[in-house]
C-alpha cells in the first residue's frame, strides 16, 4: 500500500514539474492545487486542503524571476504526502518542506548544468542540419531530465519518510549549500536582468526605479505594492487615453462657440 501511495505522489510531482514546461500553465505548480490533488488521491482530502492552504500562504510571497532556483512546491507536496501517510500534524509538512526544498535546489542546480549542454547540442545539430536530433533533444531529452531529477528525490523522500529527507539535507556540506545558494541568486539576478532587457527602456525605467524604491524602503508586502501599481496604471491610462479622447470634443465646442461670436460680430 505504501508503494502504491508513493507512486501516486511521484506521478503528481511529475505532472507538477512538467506543467509550465509541456502542458502550458495549468497551475499544477501551486501547493494549494497539488496538495489538494494529493489528498484526494490518497484518501484524505481535508488534510490535503489544510496543508495546501498553509503551504500556499508560506509560498505566496515567493516569486520565481527568470531562472531562480528556489522552489518550495516540491517540498510542499512531499510534506503533504508524509502527513497523510503517517498521520502527522500539519506542522510536519513545514518541517519536511524546508530540507526538501534544499535538496531539490541542489538537484535543480545540477540539472541546470546538464540542460546547458543540451542547448549546445541543439545548436550544433541545427548548424549541422540535423533538425531531427535538435527536435529530439528538445522534446525528449529535456523533459526526461526533468522527470529523472524529480522522481528520484520524491520517491525516496515519500517512501522512506521525513527522517530520510532530514538526514540527506544534514549530510550536505555547508560549502555546497552556500555555493548552491550563491549560484541560485546569481542565476536569479541574471534571469531578472534578461527580463528587464525586454521591458525597460528610457520611457519606462523611471517606473522600475519607483517600484524598486517603494519595495525596498516602504516596508509594504508584494500584495500592497501590486495594488498600488494597479491604481497608478489606471490613473496613467485615464490621463493618457481617456483625456485625449475627450480633448477633440472640447476643441470642437470651443471652435463652435467662436464661430457663433464671429456671427454676432458680423
């Protein structure tokens, strides 16, 4: 029975990992949805909803920018499965999610290095005119690597329990975790820079700095800043477009008034 439950969780994790990479964007990468599905398939929907809601709140303020490697969704799924299978309390999910996130970050960094080589393989295949190989690397090798680096940690973690996750995370040397954290931050900054290169220009850079200063010094959370941004966007839209659309009517009314005055003068 435990093996069957573990395989169900592994399938959910694969579906979650390939969501935005092959299936479009079905939001399977959100803890609320994946933990709910996990609870439904494992026979305890209430715990799935509770763990999913708790982990969703924990990850709500986390936003992956560019190629950021920090992702607690896999840890949330594993924590939910362990809670349901062992009958532990919801706090156990948070306890499991942290070391599981660390383990997934290390593995994702290793997988990213391998995926870079896949990119060079695609480039070389295209230059050689071997488009079938380039398509095979993109469609087969890439997803297979995602699946491989997902099923192994999830299967071992769920099947052997929270103690296994904690022991693996504690056995990782500190210099490895520090290096991975530094590398993940650098990759995140690089991805954010690539994103900004397509969005920021001389006309919009002032809004970027305004948002950055607001986030850095106001003490507001992301939700409040997002709401302020929406209000400012509506104001700017109204000033730029609604005001322009009303301007010709005002000018026409003014010109007609002048024409009437001219008629009076005549």
